[in-house]
C-alpha cells in the first residue's frame, strides 16, 4: 500500500477517550526502504492530522474497549486519505528515544501526560507561527562495514550536517549497530538537509582502522 506513514503516541484516559501526544512522519528513501532513519514532526503536520487521527483512534478505542491505556500505533494514509493501521504496540510509546521528539518540538513530556492524566494544550501550541521541522535521525552503521573495522565516529562532522542540532545521544555502535540519535531543528527551506541524510550511507562520518 502506498502513502505516507505516521507514528502516533496516544493514551486512552479513564473515560476511554484518546489523548494524542505525538504525531511523527516516518520518511523513507525509496519504496523498498524499511529503515527507521528519519522521523519528523512540525506544527503543520499536527494541524493537518490531529483531528483525523483523533477520530480514527476514537473508533479504535470504542471497538477495543480501551481505557487508561498507553500505546504506540503506526499507520499509513493512502491517496484517498484512508487511514490504515500497520502495527499497534500496547503499553508503551515510541521506543528507543523516538517519543522524546515531542519534548523538543512542543515541550511535551509524554510520560508525565500519561501518569498524571493530563492533555497537551494543542490549540495554544498550534497557534504558534513556528514553521520549523523537528526531526530525530537514527544513525545506523552501513551494512557492508563491520563495527570492528571502525576506529571512531566523527561526531563533530555529523552534527555539523544539521542546521540546528539540539541534542546528540551517542550509542554503543558495536553493540547496537547505531552510533547516534540526533535531534535537530530545521527551517522549512532547509528540508533538503534531512533528505540528504536520509539518502546517505553515513560512511563519511566513520573513521576506519
């Protein structure tokens, strides 16, 4: 199925109503790409999809009888605006740092929202004229280079690729095959920076033995 893919963090409150915390667009480099390289969000994305996804999640919750229940759901939206679920991950939000993008983009701590049963003030958040894109890049190692062949990572050069690198989280690449999670703010007119990193094999940031 073709279309745009989105990752959504949501919890159902005690009354069974969905409280949407995060909408992340999942970018792919091609139709064959199944990687998790780039996730992004923006106020434009939230304004476009907040209500349609809330309506979809409300229907889902009614069918499943959900309440006081956190989950992460991935959906695809086809050319007819039909929302099709790809997978549903119960009892958690987006894994391994991804959900934290809500903090950098909107100042939302998704875990506090769930445990304190509070809702983001989306009307006020979306009043902002901020048109920037907030992204998280998963810097995975090239498949054809063994981790043992790498002397070091040029993290300074990696961060220099981004317009406004917000936080770098270094990862043990020998254990996980990923050398960093990078949060960044990008002006809309510089979106090509994210497209370039999506297409890159990232070899330029590796220092080989």
